[in-house]
C-alpha cells in the first residue's frame, strides 16, 4: 500500500511537469525494489484513476480561458452580436485541430503503443533511460528558441503535434514536454502552445478516467480510501507546481528542467548497472 501511495504522489505531481510522470514512476519502482521494498507494478486501472486529479487541475487552471469563451459565445448568441460568428469559427477551428491531432495519436496508440507493450519495451529500464534522454534534449533545446512573432496553429501542425504526442507513448518521453517544445519549434507562441498541448490531452484523460479509472475505483474502494489523503495533498502541490512550470516556460527557462533530468537519468542508470 505504501508503494501505491508513493506512485500516486509522484504520478500526480510529475504529470504537471514536462519530465515524464510514467518514467519517474518506473524509477520509483526500481528504487524501491533496489532498497528491498516490495514494489508492485502500478495497476492499469490505478494509473487511469490518477488522471482524475490531473483533469481537476487543468479544469481549474484554465478556467478563465474556457469560461471566458463559453460566456462570450452565450452572450453573443443571446444578443446576436456580429462578433459571435467569428468567435464560433475560432472555437470550431480549435476543435477541428484537436480532433486531427488526437486522431493521429489514437492511431499510434493502436499500433505503436500496442507494439511497445507486446515486445516488453514499456517496462524496460533501458527504454526508460533512452526516453528520459530524449526528454532532456528536448528541454535543453529551448535554449535555442527565438522570440519571433508567434504563428498560428494549422492543420499540418496539428497533425504533427498529434504524432509527437503518440511518440510520447515511448517510456520516459514526456508527453507534455515534447508537445510543447515541438509546438514552440513550429513557431507557435508560448501560451497557445501551452493550451493546445493540454487541449489534445484532455479527451484522452477523460476517456481513461471514465472508462477504466472509475470502474477500477469502484471495485477497489479500499485502495482508493487509503490513498485519498495523499492524492488530495499531491493535487494541491501539483497545481502550484504547474503554475511555476508555466512561468518558467514563459521566461524561456525550461532548460533548468532539462538539467534536472540528469538526476533521474543517472539514478536509473546506477540501479541498472549495479
């Protein structure tokens, strides 16, 4: 039970940081086993259940954005303002881009992710090390980003970001970090890249939480009750951490997180080579 509590804390907090939550959970699992603890692998339903706190954090953090858009659309429709249709078209375009990106990601889940699971790559410590190294390089590459005028998201960019999100099924590769960094390299501005990265992610965590997390929670209520307090505390801390992560991104200082990635990388390599 202690290992499940630790997994929950690590998963919830690191999910909001671009350093691969799944990779950190595997590092934690190997670290516990290395020190003689009984480190059970994280059950699939439990992993999906932990997406619930992530969804709550995102809904609250981006509440000003989506509430503002919804309010504008409703008021515009009631008052029949001329700008309502322009806003509706913008929202429709964003939804289309998210659908395109998630369509690519879904295809990669059914092919690439299933293949990774089938050949055992998903649990390989060397695969985690390789994935974390990729994440570190991506984060460090933000040092080279320029501050040119931001460009808009297009169909092609949405498809590419969906592909990048699918590549993050590889263990140790941060979905958040890879999609945001690649979006910035495609010329998309900070705030828009930040928002779109999670707009792509939200449909998947809703499906995962509702389809697997909730049924698993109902069948394992004793586990959920035991980890409820750690999950609540981790959610509060994760929200604060997420705000700090965006501030770092806005200042162009994500390379700090790239430097941090040396720590889990060296720790994992040390445990594998011991």
